[in-house]
C-alpha cells in the first residue's frame, strides 16, 4: 500500500489547497437560528457543508488530493475506502479530472451514498462493515488497479483540504470563541486544528462523538490511540478510528471531546431539520447534541458549528423507521 501519510500538512499547504480547489467547491453559507441560540444560551454559527458539492465537506480534501496529482500519477486513477462521503467526494473530484475512482465501501453503507458514488462514476467494491475487512479488501483493489491511494482522513493532502472550511468560517464570522465539529477518523477536526492554530489560536476547538463509537474520546483521555474495529452507531460517518496524522492534531490542539447518546444525536438531527429547514445527516448531529448536553461549556460563547454533510437516505429517517 503506497504511503502518503508520513508527513504532516502545514498552514501553507492549506492556503495552497484553498486556491487549488476553488473552481471545484462551493463557499458554503453560514446560517444562524435565534431559536437554537435561545435554547443553548450560546450564539451558534452553522457552517453548512451539507450544501457543499457532493453534499459533504470531504469534497475539499478529495479535490485537493486529485488536482494536486501529476499527470503521470493521475493516469491510473485514485482509490480509497470509505463509508460514503469521502467515497462520493473522491468520485466527484476524479470525474472532474476525467480519471477512474475505485472505492471500497461497507455493504451496510447507506444506499443513497452508494448511488451517489456510482452517479459520479465511482467503481464500488463492497466489504464487511469493519475496519479489518475494509483495509483487507482495499489492499486487493489497490494491487489490481495500481491507483493512487487517497486515505479518507489520514492523508496530509486531505487534511489540508479540510482545513479550508475553517478558513472560510473565520472569514464569514466576526470572531469566534470556539469551533466544534464531529469526529470519526478526525480529518475535519485535524483540518480545523491546522487552520485555527495559526489563523486564530485563541479559538477553542471541540470534537463531538457518539457514545457508541467513542474511541476518539477514550484516546484523548488515555493519551494514545484506542481503535475500535466495528462500532455500531447511527452516525455512520463516525465509525472509523483516529490515525497517526489526525491523532497529532487532536492530541495537540483539541480542547475537549464530548459525546452524545444515540437518542441525543437523533433528537439534535431532528431539531435542526425542524428549526433550520436544512437536510443534514446523523453524523453531523453530535456537535449540536453535545452543546445541548453541556450548556455550561458553551453558554455565552460565539460558537462555530460545522455541519459536515447532508447525504441522507430519505426513506430511512431515524425518527420514522427507528434506529
């Protein structure tokens, strides 16, 4: 497996990424809700990456990786393993460059995400819903295709791309006290740390995670990576463990990691749909859920909340069909 994970991205890498990906992404809006401000006692600024190209923030990192390749490297295409949003984002970016994209996805991944990957031209190979199976099947696909591996979150090119989200957020708000984002493998949180540690080092950075997939929380408390192989949570995008690059940013720059139960995640997801009239997926709901759960942490603060994606199976909404 070719290793693009041995170097850490820099702030300059993030700035270069922002210029590189500008033609291929949206500068997503920041929305507010007086109702949610009153409910939480904080002033919340929602960075709506659910309106992003391909419906998720991951198109930032994927586009930076794809369009940063030399023609020779790009000729055999790109490959990755992903539960959904990185898969469809890499497929989108590869399609824009006109190169193949090979994706290993858990067979349990939402059908809406599989359909989107295929819609963008991605070639799917399914695996069992565990990190072990995902990596084993991917090794076979990579060996067969010779494609360039773009890790969904541990790749420095991806982290630099994700860091562009916080750059925009700071430009769109008149100063923040804190930023909170969901954490699975830690790509978005790492990009947030990369950007804010230079651009606005006074801003606190929080990560939010499901209780049923709380390996980042436990890693943070233990001081080393603890990886779960196959956690079970409705937040399908947050099941993967931290890796060495994302752990570097999390362990050095994150203020705290907060967790929410499945019921709290679904309630926050539904509340956002009801009050803000926007579609967001369950993996985006832990930040609001943890703000509601820990009002003393955020009360009186200006808080950036990153809504990471909106790729939802509308026939399987959790408050309708259960979870």
